[in-house]
């Protein structure tokens, strides 16, 4: 599989301490992406499931009962076939895994198998409807709808996340739209976390020679993020 990067002992991508495996390749072009270096399927290094396992097991003592591995990206589910092989190896070691995904993927047999075996799925609900999703990600919202419905129908533990960008989706009206979509598609989601847009990845656009559509946008104010998080929490009660 094509691995963009690895992160040991991550604490923000699922429960407990986790080993982050970031896969290369993504079919979306989110206007606020802070990792454009993961877009290309050729980015990173080829690694076999066995090679990855040998790196991951070193950290097994730190995982305890709730930690494990998180597959992220890029879009990790574009490499679901290989990840299923790695998941089987992890199982023999008693190590669980989570999947951090956009949900904008087809529900192939490998994708379904990987999701059903996960400790949890972290799904980035980037935008709440077909029009805004298409405009800001160049993706197909119908895939996300089917994806979230599958998670809900199979009662797979799910966290939702949304990046809040100043001047795009940073209003209470937008929170109402997100909450309505979440309730419709996956009412059993365990949590909904808002993330503030930041500019720390801007240098990657310059390095890659890619136009940054939000070059003039500043990071979201932390107080505003707290206000919107409180509001959407109230809507989802």
C-alpha cells in the first residue's frame, strides 16, 4: 500500500493512544484542505501490511484496551483491499483500529468489511448537502449519504467531524443544516466535533506550486469555535 506518513502515539484520532497510518491519495479537493501533499496516490512510500505491522507492534504496550491504530489520509478507504490485510494481521496481535475518512467512497466489499471490523469510524461531514459539498469539495454527496446510512444501519461506532471556515460555514444557520443532516443520516453518532480552520498547511501549497483558494482567510477564532460547538450540541440533544 502507499503510505504518506506515520505518527506514533497520536491522541486526537480516536479513543486512547493511537498509531496513525496516513495513506496517500484522495479523490476530493476540499477548498480548506491543509494536507494537499496527500492528494497524489504516488505520494509517500510503498509498504506491505507486514512491514507496517512490524512498526505498529512496537507501540502495543501503550494502546491498552481502548487505543490502537487509526487509518487516515488522504482517503484511506481508497486502499481498503490492503487495509483489510493489515486489519487481519492486527487482529492476530490483539490490536484494534479506527478509520478516519471523508465517507465519499463506494461501498465495496473491502470497504464494508473494514468498517464492520473497526473500533470506530471518524467521518468528516465536510458539508451538509449536495450543492455545498460539490461546490467546496468537488465530490459526490450521494456517496456520503450512502456511507453514513451504512454506518447507522450496522450500528458502527461513529464520530462526526466538521472543519469550520471563516466566511464559509461559521454561522448558526450552517450548524442547523449540519445537525439536520446528521440526524437524518446517522442519528446514533456518538459525538460531533467541530474543528477550527487553520493556516498551518499553507506552506505546502507554496512548496507544491498549487493555488491556495483560501490564502487570504485567517484561522477561526477559538471563542467562535466554542460558541458553534455549544450550539450544535444543543441542536443534537
